[in-house]
C-alpha cells in the first residue's frame, strides 16, 4: 500500500526564494506588480507552490501575517496598493530573515526522526531528571537525548544530543559507561557532566573517571580527578585538559554563569531553552565576549541582558524568531 508523506520535501533553493517573496510582502506595501510576481513564481511548478505553503506554515500565527496573493483566475482582482509612504528596504536584514525563515521551515519539515527512534529519554525546552534501575540519576539539559544500554557486567548510557549530568550509584562489579560519539567515559560511582554541545566535554565534580577517545596508533585514555575537565573536538581526536568551569552543572537549577563567552555561544545555548530561533545579523557582534549570570527560565530576558551589554538590541520578529542587531 502506498504511503502518503506528511510533508513534501522541497529543495532548499525554492524555500529560500519563497522566504524572500514572503519577506517582501512583510517589508513592502503590496501592490499589483508584487502580487503578480509572486503568483507567477508560485505557478511555475507544484514544488514552487509547496515551498510557498511551507514558508507560510513556518511563520504561522504571527502578529502581522503577510498578505495572501489571490489565486490566478480570469478576471480575479488583486488587492490594491496600500496608501502612504513605503518603509525603507533593509536588504541585509532581509537576507538574514530569509535564512532564518528557511531554517525554521527545515526544522519542522525534517524532524529529528533518528533521535526519536534511537532515544529512550528526550527533552524539549526544559530540564528533566530520571532515576535509572541501578539507582543512578541522570539529569538532561534542554534539547538533549539519551539511550539506555545494558551489556553483561556493565551499565551504560549513550548521550545522543545535548548535555547531561550523571550521579552514578557505586557498584564496583558493574562499571557505568557513558558513550558520546567516539568518546566513552567509564566510572564506578561519581558525579560528572558530559556535553555534546561543542565537540564533547567531560567535567568531573566528584570521584574519578577514565575518558577514552580515538588517537594514533590506538585509543587514548585520560584519567580525570575532581575539578578537571577534558574538552575534545568534533572528531574526538584532539583533547585539551583544564579545570572545571565555575558554575558547571548549575543549569540543572536554571542558572548559567558565563565568563568571556562569545555572544553567538550565549545565543546558541539560550535557543535551547525557548521555541524561538536566534539569529545574530552582525558577525562582529556575534563574536563579542560576554560575562554574566543568566536565568535559563526566561531565555528572552537573558538574551536581552546579554545583547544590551554589547550595545545591541533584540528584534522579536515572530514568536519563533529573534534577530539580534546593533542599535
């Protein structure tokens, strides 16, 4: 029996074009010429029409939705141009908004089916704590996922996405292993954090762990003591050892302490706690260092605090999009 897809897959270039047309409707006064152009573009193929529908769905429920071009038909009248002075165009901002629109559409069009299939526990915009059968506790950060593993003589968890804090019940006869990509962390009983936000990092607060990662000619094993952290790059072949950052694990309680982190990193983290995508339109602003304490229960307020300190502002384009610009 044929299966009807939930949503048609539309090529990225068409989604980008559709987002550009949609933004022109929002930023300009729609006149007959603009409506004709959009209608002609939509009529080029079913894929063009589907791209337009998906961009509209991605921006649904906005406070000021874009006008809808009428379907082409003999004698159909299109809306007249609204009176008054047109607002100035902002090409650079429009490009950023179009990119964000496409990103939002793609995020809903191609959901993380692999995570849904592989994970046993996932989180959305909140933190969740789970008690395992052996008495160990795992606390998942927002936008995180784990899969439970059981092998003879071993307890284990795979961190599939995000970040998790582990409080492992002591059992010398059954090692507890956390796998994060090509990295494995082996313990008997301890408290530590594993993150896959930028490469893989392991931060040890109590006890001891052995971190195994790929290197030449064979795997390397690094033993961590309390207060030590190991940061590995994306392919887990390069490791840098240092001290645990102040405030590690405080995200479990809705607090985040930051020291000299780029604004882009702040935005990426806060985006995990809300439903809005965050776009920084200025690369210099994105690289600006930020130090402060932020309330993860209110990501919008935290973002505004971080941005204002750098002389910028946050534009609330829709409930699902924030654009950071200079004042």
